[in-house]
């Protein structure tokens, strides 16, 4: 299947990320937020990353955005290890190509500036703005039109607080288009929006994926929207990818006991995993560099001694379906 997809734009290889648990302690104990995580992002294709709070979803995105360096493993962007991207100009080009969309659309906008400013600024920074003011206006209006913020002239004059949450998130997406982003890392982009307007924003991202040929990483607690916006799915549990591959296949035929729990627990797309799994939390371990076994063992009905002793190997179930569980060894 990867043959047809061509080269990935972004590829994470065996990523490990450790964080200090406490900066004061003498021996600096560490927690392992990500363990042996690998993924690929392709042009015009989406990867949804789903899992409970603390499973490592945001850390994965932040490492792609170069906000954190991996403890080990690597991330390649068009075949180049991003750790080698250090020169100012190269970093600028990378940040132009790889953009983040955050949960809080207001947080990324400056309340003292108009929407016009918010769209024109990235165009200026990335040297894509026309020097002719009239043409620059047209560039901004065109971008606002593309994200459905019409009439664009009126929207451009407004300040962020005069827009709804969904409209603000659309402004952020217009900024991604403005700089010609090839990769959009969206970290729960609709979780702070009213349920009624979430679908519109997700639809827009889906359109951008195809029309602008963007690669999309979509982080969510909501497995129902995971399927709506992406072809691929990665299910994470305590820093590990436990099952990944074709989104529809995994949702219709979940194999890992944790994925099965997720799919059965979230029949209603408006409900979050957090709420649904409450009362069924079992034991969520704190993973450290010394931890062994399967992170789900303490909560798994099928766990055996082996599951507590060593991390299960990866089993390929189909061309695009993988699972990390001894049940499939
Ligand atoms: N800068 C940091 N310093 C220390 N620990 C961190 C840091 N960033 C993340 N962590 C820890 O790493 C683990 C994974 O966090 P991460 O934010 O990636 O999870 P998540 O799946 O995105 O959770 P959520 O859904 O709540 O956003 C958590 O235990 C978190 O406390």
C-alpha cells in the first residue's frame, strides 16, 4: 500500500521521549512519555491519533513541530532528519511547511489585531505577501473565502473576540493555507467548539487535505471523528502505539483489547473517551525507562505473565493493519 502512496512527507521512526518527573529530585527520575512510536504522514492523507489523556498524542505532534527533541529515534521530513534542521532559513522553511493548529483557537490569535492582520502577517513573514496593498487585500479576502469566512471584507475588519470559536479556528486554518503548509498537525482542533459547529471545521480540514494536498495529523479523544477525517488511525495507550493502520478496518474490526474497549465504549460520537471510560480505568501505569511488559496488562482481561514481562512484538495483520499484542503473535 505504501508503494501507491509514494514517499511519506513526515516519518517518525522508533521515537522515544523521556521527561523528568521532578526537576528538584537529585537522581532526576524520568517518565517515558513515548516508547518506540513510528508513523508516516503522506500528502493528501490523514492520520488520526486517538487515546486517553496522557497517552502521548500531543508529545508526538510537538516533536514533529520541533518543540521537543526525541530522546531517541528520529523524525524525517522529506527524507531529512529534522534534528539536522538548525539554520535560521531552514527552520523558517520547515515551520512554513509544518504548521500546528491548537485546541484553543483564541490562544493563537492576538486580541488587539484585526483578522486582516492575522492573515496578512504570515504572508509577510513568509514573503508571500504582495507589495501592492490592493493585491494584498485580495490575497487576504481570497484566503478568508477559501475557509468559508464570508463576506471576507467584513470578516477582515473584525477582531478575534467578534468571531465565534469555529470562525476563529477557520482563521487559523486560513493562516496555514496562507503559508502553503504541507503538513498540518491539529491537536484536538474542535474540542473547545460547540458540538454543532465541529463538523464544519472538520469538513474544512478534510477539504484542505485534498485540495491543498496537505498531510494531516489529527489528534483526538473521539474515535468517531477520527474516522471522519483520516484514512489512517493510530491508537495510543500510555506512550505506546498499540494498534494502527487503516481507520475503517480498525474501527470495524478492532483487534487490540484496548482498541476493542475504546470502540465499544464510544458508540456516540459526541461523547469523549474520558467520560466513557470513567469507572473502567483499572490501573493506568506511570511508564518509566525501566518499565517492562505491555502497558495495558494491568487492565487487560487477557493478560498473562508474559504480558507483564516484555513488551509484545508488532504483528502485521494485513497490508495496513498492525497490532502490538501477544494475542496475535
Ligand atoms: N514538558 C513536559 N514535561 C514533563 N512531562 C510532560 C511534558 N509534556 C508531556 N508530559 C507528560 O507526558 C505524557 C504524555 O503527555 P501528552 O500531552 O503527550 O499526552 P496526550 O495524549 O496528548 O494527553 P491529552 O489528551 O491530555 O492532551 C503525560 O504523562 C504528560 O504529563
